[in-house]
């Protein structure tokens, strides 16, 4: 293996891992200032660069693979093509899955550590994207008031219900009935 291949493999691993960490940190940070947005963009750019490194690695493997596969019969080629596709899908999932798992864990930790139950009054009902109905309400904290919305389910304007939200990050909220 030459130096260029090693460089791209290490770059792929580093940039995707670091980009995911920075993107995760930026998306879970409470303050939404310009510097946080900048870190989110940097994290995304690092992931994109990591994917380009992976594409170079795949290209090198594919060139050698194509020369190798020409020697086999059609069923064997189909088997090798399927194997290569499965490998590519597994690598892509291994890159994307950690972000979603970390985000889910972060949200669960927010409810566990900072979860606050609050009665809210449904103020409005409207139709959103693809005809889904949403209701709007206000979360009142000691610091400020947040206008939020959730899927309507069976709620109507004027109804009173309970939600749970994170006192640390009020952008994390859901119906109390959904919290278990």
C-alpha cells in the first residue's frame, strides 16, 4: 500500500469522526450564535471532505476490482458486485449512524436531567407540510416565553394538556403522554 492510499484512509477516518463530533457538539449546544453556526458548517465540511477521501479509496479499489473481476463468469461477477455494494452500504451506515445515536442519547439525557412537566393551553391548529395538522402553544420558563408546535394528534384549540421540555434547552420538547 503506498503513502497516498494510507493518507486517504487516515484522512477519511479523521475527518469523518472529527466532523461528526463537531457537528454533534454544534447541534446540541444551547446557544445558537454565529460561532456555533460556523462550527456546524466546519463539521459538515469535514464530513464532506472525509467522504471525498472515501470516494478516492473506493475508486482505487474499484479499478483493481474491475481488473480482477473480468476473469470470472457472470454469476461470480454478480456475487462480487453484490458483495462490493453491501460493503459500500455498511461503510456509509457506519459513518451516518453514530450521529443519530448520539442525538437520540442527548435528547434522552436532557429529559432525564432537565425535564420539566408543564401544562399548556393549545392556542391554534393549522395544517402544515403534506396536510399534517399541528397545534401551537407557549412554554413559559422563568427566563422567557417560547412559541412551539407539535403534531395535533387529537388536541383542539382551547384544550389544556401537559408537555415535557428540557429546562436547559427548551427546543427539546414533546407531549408528556409520549414520554415514558
